[in-house]
C-alpha cells in the first residue's frame, strides 16, 4: 500500500525557496540605505544628489579602484598585459561571482582585468591585487592611498573585490569621482566596460551590466555591484552628442528596479546639463608606487654607496707638487679644442668640459704661495656640479700628473628600440618613440649606430635604473626595447 506524502513534506523546500526569492531577498535589499548622485561628466558639476556622503557598502563598485590601479600599473611599466600571473590558493577560494580560477594556474594579466571588469569576478580581482602588491592587505593599503590622491575623502577599502567586510565603506559621491577618473584618466581601457561579453582566457564571460547597456541609448559603462548588505549598486555613464552624464545609485532593491532608477537619473542629467560645456578633465594623480618588498617602479634610492675595491687592490697615494698640478691643468686647457672635438662625437656638451677645466684651474692653489709644498692626492675622483669627474694620479718615479675627464656622470647606459634598414628609418623611430615616452626619454641623446646588419636606434646618456624603467614603459606600450650597457 502506497503512503501518499502530504503537500508540505513534498513541496516545503520549493515553497521556502520561492518565498526567499520573492519576499525575503527583496526585503533584505530594501533595508539597504538609498543614495544617488548625478553629474555632468564634462565639468564634474553635480546635477542631483541624495545621501551623497552617507558611508555605505560599495560591493563590486570596489573593482573600479582595483582596475584603476591595474591600468596605472600597466601604464607605468610595473606589469604588462601579457604577464602571466600565478593564482594563489587564497584568490582561487574567493566566493562567487568568480571566473573559476584554480590554485597554481597561470593566466595573462589582461584576462584578469577583463574578468574583473565584465564578469565582476572576485577571484580575478584578488589575483590582480596579489600580482601588484603580493597580498590583499598590501593592495588594500595601496587602494586607500590612491583613493586619497583622487579626492575620495570618505572611502576605506579592505579588499580588492568589494565583498562585505567590516570597515569597507564608500559613498555615492566618492564612487562617482572614481568613475569619472576611470573614464578620463584611462580612455584607452574604458571601452572594456561597454562590451556585452569578452574572452577571459579560460572562457567567455557576459557583462553584468548588459541589460542597461542594451536598453538605454548612449550607455557605455561602468560597473555594477551587489551584496546583501549593499543592495543593488551601479555607476553608469552615457553619452549623447556632446553631452556625457554619470549617475550612481546605492541600495537598489533589484537589478530591474536599480536599472530603472539609473535610467531616470540619466534622463534627468541630460535634461539639466547644458549642450555645450568646456571639458575640464579631472587632474590625474601622480603615480603611487608599490609599497611591497623590494625595489619597485617609482621608488627612489635613498643612498648611493661607493663601490668597494677589488680584493687585493691597494689605495695609491702620491705626493704631487701644487705647481705641477697647475701646469697640468693649464696644459689640458690649452688642448681643450681636441678634447671638445672628441667629446662631441660621444654626445657631450663642449661647454660642460670647458667650464669644468676653467673651474679646475681657478680652484688650484697659487704656486707663489704653495711652491715647494706637497699634498697627498687620492685616486678617488671628486664629483663636480656639472657631473664631470677630475682625478689626478701621479706616477712616483716620474712625478707626472695624469688627468682624465669622465663625462658620463654615471649615465653610461641607454636603450635600443630596434635595428632598421636605413638611417632615415632609425631616426624616424627615435623621434616617434621620444614623443611617445617623453617622461623617461627626455634629455637623452638620440644616436643612430651603423652596423653591418643595419642601423641601431639608441637613446643614450641614462643611468642603469633609468634605462630599465624606460624599457619597462616602452614594452608596456608594445614597443621593442632592450637596455644597452657601457661598452
């Protein structure tokens, strides 16, 4: 005999799930405070605000900051889009939404950016932070430094993805500021946010904001966010003709309700914004380098230590007559024409050499006063303000002074940006590269070197650190580069 189960026993689980989705979940989201801001993106003028400075949970709007720092790091040569990042166990264990990365897996940095921007993947966001700073905590500190530099005065980040964490808070105003910086500081990456789907390396992913992108004319970004504590959040931007509006909503009750509210706010913005406004881009903050262990891009040395002598080497101290020193300098000055001619072939300014020789002569003691006096002279060179080095070494047997001029000032390194079939092509490549990367190549010497295989295009007169930085920045722009050391 069959025993018929009663309805609650059979369908109770399904009824509870339906109740949760239809009643409990919307009510929990509705409990999240509501906030909104609308601005004219061109000028930054606030057109509407409500609870704009109330500190709330930003949810995945956080990833805008993670992506902003990623774009900055690529621009500065700290990492390249093709760098393969090893996924940690911690990153792989992040809860959804996620790309599904595995511990120990290696994936190109560009795919992590795509997954975080389009899929809002938490594992990808954490992997970005660890790739740049080594740990989530260190990356959160960098996020907070960057937020301060951007003028986000009421934001505190604790992680790279935006999952609810005590103290991880922001405001609608701050997130609007961040969205505007993403738009104007890195326009070359902004198109990411308008893609309906993209290849994230391991699979294709769909945009979490695709409904608004498809439904609202002119919408082209930026970022969605949802957690139970935050509700449904969105920073959206749309452009129509010469006008661009950014609208931010915190605390939506559902995706549909949030999108409808954002559409209303964007409409309000387009109605209130003037047709023609002078574009005032936000000030792009200075690069805030990594604070992680080791020397990273953007950091400066605090001390320059003298090299140690090779084992067995002895310091030579010679006694030299002051009159002999003066005579040697005068002789060097008398032959400065040949010295200058030789220096000009290596890119050294003749005026620097001449002024250094004159300074050396003026600083020499008066032979009438010091005649017969002797002074110990070390072989260690003394640095001049012009970067020239004078070193006087005497051979004891002949009492002869040898003077050597070094015009490098430690800047004996350079970078090579390719070999070309003609001098014209090499010079054109140097000019194009110099205009592309003015910050690190400004003040360097552009030099074409003819070889049997072609013409090398080089930038010379750099320190080793400057050459390495220049190459990292050029490679980040997909320009071939290799450092050239002193010959």
